[in-house]
């Protein structure tokens, strides 16, 4: 009564409204830990995104995610994720696409689209949930963990499905770092042809860099450019999946998903393509992008139950393996068939 008489509003909901700061601090700390772990020998080939989700899962399944952290975890998973994807566009330019050439671009597009469709088909044949299949398809065909979490903004799969898809791109992308250099050497591929193969078929950017530079600087640079060109396909893919979800009448969460943030991604590609962004800012924008996405993956890990993950069984892993073999084989076949990257 004293509060009411003194004119102070008695809005109990506002008074007890949980803060997002504890959860943000937790996901930021995990992201920092992921970047620090990459300095250890043998771990640098893993992206901070993958390490973040692993640390988050370890915390959630050992001591549990504190309830006070939930609002900040949700904020990281939704708002910071979208901001990170928008900023990812600053790493890409139209000139990179031109550098790959029309033949290289065609190989990337055909490899990506055929892999996505093959994975969707096989996932249906295996009886896997559509959401999980789409995440594995996106992660394999486009750009690993970044594509998985971007696709999930319209697919809206369970956290366990996201974690399983990330595990697939981690395992099979790591196998590519070992297998592709050996096969490239055995086939006596030129540096550009080999770089194009790695960029068109390996899952994560970090994995492409690790594999392509094993054949020299020229192969490494061309592989990185080819991979970044492939990342550009993230925007149309997410828009297409969003349109399909709307057409299906998928209204989980209050309405058909409209990935507005993708237009921000496209706008940032336009900004980067103008050349007006000072080169001195590039390391900072790239670092911020990776950190925001790492926080989002940390939040995903903090909501992932390993028991539910194990309940999915081996079929998703078989799908990930088949998709990995498919994209590697199609990419190599198209390069050999067209003579792309030949001296």
C-alpha cells in the first residue's frame, strides 16, 4: 500500500523481469574460450563456431544451464545470430565471383544444388525428419555451421537436430582435410583445379583453408575465394527455404518464416563490393562476425541435451557421410570433365 500511495507503480512483472546480461556474459565467455582453444596445437583447424557449441553442450550436460541465463541465451541464439549473418556479407564481394570464372562458378552452383537435392531425397528415403535433413543438406552443400544456424531460422528444427548437423560437418569436413590433399596429389591436379575442388566441396571455411594451402599458396588462395563464392549462395538458399516453408503453411512460432536478415546480408555484400570499406577494418569486422556467430552457437550448445541427440541414432550420420561423399565426387567429376583450373 505504501508503494501505491507514494505513486510508484506496482508492476511486479517489470520488477521481476529477468535480465539478459548474465546469459550474454555466459555465451561471450564460451566464445572467448573457443577462440583461446584454437591456439592449441591440432585444434586450430576447428572453427570457433564448432568449439563454442561443443563447450556449450559440455556445460549444459554436466552442470546444466543456469535458469538466470535463459533470457541472454535466447537473445544470443536469435538476435546476435542474425546480426552475425548480416555482417558475414562484408567478407564477400562480387569481384571474388568474377575471379572464380564462369566455369568455376557453374561447378560451384551445380555441386551445391545437386548435393542439397540429393541429401533431401536420401533423408526422406531414410525416414529422417525434414528439418534435420535440411540442416545436414545446408551444412554440407553451403558453408558448414554458419549455413546450419542460418537455415534453422526458417527450418526451426530442435536444438538437438542443429547439434547433430554441426557434428556431421565437423567430422566429415575434418576427413576432407586428410583425404582431399592425398587424392589431389595422386591425381596430379594443378593448384587452381585442386583449390576449386576444396572450395566447392569441403564444409567449413577453416577446413577449406587447412586443406587447400597444403598444396601451396596459389591453391590455398584460389580455394578460399571459391569457398567464399559458395558462401554467397547462403542468401538465396535461405530465402528459398523460407518461401517453401511459407507455402507449406508452416506457422510454428506465430507465422510463416520471413528471413529479413538475409537482405541485410545481401546489402553488406554490396557494401564490401564497392571497395569503400577501409582494409584496416576488415580484421575487426571479420573478428566481430565470428565472435557473434560463436556466441550464437554457444547458446545452441547450452540448450542441447545429449540424451536427445543420441536418440536420433546412426541414420543422420549415414546421411551426412553419403552427402559428404556425393559433394566430393560431384565436385571432382565436374572439374575433371570441364578441365576447370587447368594451367
